[in-house]
C-alpha cells in the first residue's frame, strides 16, 4: 500500500477504534471494534505483520500487569478495603463537605498510586457517592475529584497507570528512581488540583452539611493491606533484579484470589471476570493501530515539533504537546506515539511526556479511558455530568497542575539527577 493511502487508512481506523471505545454501541466491549480494525491494518499492509507482532510483544507484559492489578483491586474490595475507606471518610469529615473533599483527595491519591487508577474509578467512586449522600453533602465536587485524581495522582509509581508502565520501560530508570523523580511532581500536581477544587466548588462545599456519622466502623482488612504492602515491596525487589513488575502483581492477585476461593467468596469465573478479559484485547489492538499510524507518517510530523533537551522550556513544550495529543487521540495512543520520539532526549523528556498524558486528559471526556469509565459509573448512579462545567474545571486545573508539575520535575532532575 502506498504511503498516503496507508496513512489515511490508519488514521480512519484509529478514529473508529476510539469512537467505539467512547460510544460502545449496544454496550459491546471496546475490543469489538478494535480487534477487527487491527486485523484490517495488517491485512491491507498499513502495518507489516512483523511490526504488529513486535508491538503486541511489547505490550504483552503491560496487559498482563493490568489484568493482575485489576484482580488485586477487586479482591481488596471483597476483603472490605473500600467499605473501610468510606467509613473513615465519613467519620473524618464529621458532617462537613470541605473535610470530605480533603478525605477524598487523600484516599483517591493513595489508592490511585498504589492500586492503579482503575481502582479509584471503579471501586472508590461508588463509595464516595454513597458517603456524600449519607452525610447530606452535594456529591459533585467529590465525584469530580475521583476522575481528576485517577489521572493526575497516577504519576507517582510505575505501576499506577498503563501509561506509566510504558514510560517506565522506555526511561531505563529503576522502580525507586522513577518514584523519587516523580514524587515532587505528583505532590505539586495533586496540591494544585486541590486548590482549584476548593475554589471552583466553594458553593457546593459550603452547602449541604449534615450531622457527623456515628456508626460503628467496619473492621480494617489487615490481610488485604498486608498483601498490598508486600506487593509494593515486590515491585521494588523485582526492579532491582530486572524482573517484570507483572510477576509481583500476579503474586499479590493470586494470594487474595485464592483466599477468596477458599472462603467461598468467589468462583473461578469471578476471578476471570475481575481481570477484564474483554478489555485486554482492546489494549493490544489499539497498540497495533497506533503503530500503523506512527509507521505511516505521524512520527515524522510530531518529531519536527517535539522540543529537544530537558531544559525547563523544552520540558514544558513536551508536556504541553503530550497533553494536547492525549485529548485528541486519547492518552494511551498518545504515549505510544510520543515515547519513541522522547527517548533520545533522556529520562527527563520521557517523564515530561508522562506528565502531559496523565494530567492533560482531565480537560475532556475522551482524554483517557478512565474518564470514560468514570462517566458511565456516575450515570449508573443517576448523577448528571455537565460537559461545559467539566470542561471549565479542566481548563483551570490542567494548566495549573501541568505547569507546576513540569517545574517540579525540572527541580527533581537537577537535585536527584536523571
């Protein structure tokens, strides 16, 4: 296939895949559109079988890690971890919506960093909704915090987001080095979001205060907490010995899954469903389609506008371009496209790409798959989401958090070294 035709076809296929993920016609899985699109790209020569195979091989460990973490988060929920989180938020808030927002920010930031953004979107969001309703607070600020932090607070660890795993593999950094360099940007970005939320939702936070919750709190799920702590330690040890973090995630997931099976809290089918088997082929197929777009000219076009180096202006330019691209084609395709272009400039440029694709998606619904999933969950609870309000909030929060985080990354690179 000649290059102009291959370029046009690959772009059409990518648009179709993203549209299918956003709309999900008849409630069908995202893979229903993505897998045939990848097949068409290969069959027509828009991407060679060798390149498609290489992309699938590169994404294989990432997909395996995602499945393991989803199982781990699901059985943390079975153990009662998220019910305990809801009870803690209600007690600490003491009937005051402003304190509840602080509790949501704290928990969502930690859960996103440790158990990945999917745990915050899928498991914490319903708990936050129920907690706000129980204490008579307006749910909107707290629900919006869940989706913003599922993106922004996923900056800290290599295991917090699929985009992080891809950047981690490209950066050449160890697990602890990655976390050390991203700690300050993570803290600055989350703090900036918190300040924006307090200002933007000041009326909602000043209304609907209720009486403090005095119910008996559920028991703390110590076994689940210990398993998560051991899994995190496993990530660090695995990084030292060059072992893929997917194996540590799998070990933690198996511990909780086997415990649930023995206690008859789950069946083998429950375990399989927790791994989201219909979503995993979508990630692989999306990677193949994005590789087709890259191979047919997008890489060259972006390479001409992507800044070189790791000075502050260059880092700001890289992060801004990544944020724009994430909102145009979704953050997962954006990071797949930009990482090969950023690698020659070093780990600092790779991490700047990550800042853009993790913070930038808070501007639009389509910026990340997590936001799309959050929107469906909120609608299931019959809570309306105003597109204009969502966008206005993002237009304030994204530039504020992104500029602050990039400046913090520049400081970290100078203090700690890349």
